[in-house]
C-alpha cells in the first residue's frame, strides 16, 4: 500500500480499542464482531488493523463493512504496510474475510 491509502473494515462491528502501546503494531485498532465460530465458545471474533498513520474511528463506535476506519502508515514498521489479523482467541486465516 501507499502512505495515507484508506483502510476499510472487513465486517460490521464495534471499535473495541484504539491505541499504540503494542510493539510491532504502531497505531492500531481492534474491531469486535458479533460472530462466533463453531467450536470457539463465547469468544468474539475480532479484527486488528495495525501500523496505520491515522485512525478515523473511536472506541465504542459502530462500523460497517467497507467503511474507512484508518489510513495506511508505517508506525512501528520499516515501510508502509497494514498489519491485519483475524482472531477468535487465537489467530485465524484472514483470507476468508477479505474480498477483492
């Protein structure tokens, strides 16, 4: 990606955290989703968006899939990139949650 390029939410959810206190993530946010996968108990699905240059949402704000939530950056990274994770207790393969 390029510096300042839009970062979009992949699923509807609620912003759970906005901050910059985790090494390797730079400025990042966590979105909690009302999705629970079989065999994962009550642990909610979350998405993590890290190394952003600007975060455009606040904690407890509801976001929609496709809504711009941040801008690409290189905070705590050697180049512009997005650190994207899907987790439900443990990391999950993010590919099924991405679209073209």
